[in-house]
């Protein structure tokens, strides 16, 4: 939702927020010309972020990526004994 974009924008000093009404997650498809102009303007008028990483930082990031370090990776999959529908092979029995 746009409300999430507002929260992120407020939490990122110097950020820009451009809302493409009715575009959903695909503003580049909904209005390609406007999207291209907006992106080009952002690239031409923004300074790139300068980050410094140590070898330890890169190693930690590599390990997180390899194990899927996001929140979902930490949640065990639910195993259920019940099925709501029979499997295709069972349906014909």
C-alpha cells in the first residue's frame, strides 16, 4: 500500500517518493515515459551513496545470502497431516 511507501520515505532522509496512481507494482509498464523521466531525473540529480565495507562485512553478507538470512528463512515450515483436497491421483479412486 502507498502508506508503506510513506513510512519508508519518511524514514529515509533525502529520499524521493513518486506515486504512480493505479500502477500497482509495475509503474514502468503503466506509464513507461513518466517512469523513464522520473528515473533519469533521479540518476542525474542524486549523489550515489558511499559505503565502506570490510572483508568481514562481505563475509557476513555472503553467509546471510547463502542461508537465506531473511525473516522467512527463520520460520519453520508447517507440516500438516490434514489435506483440504485429495491429491489428483487419489481423486480417481
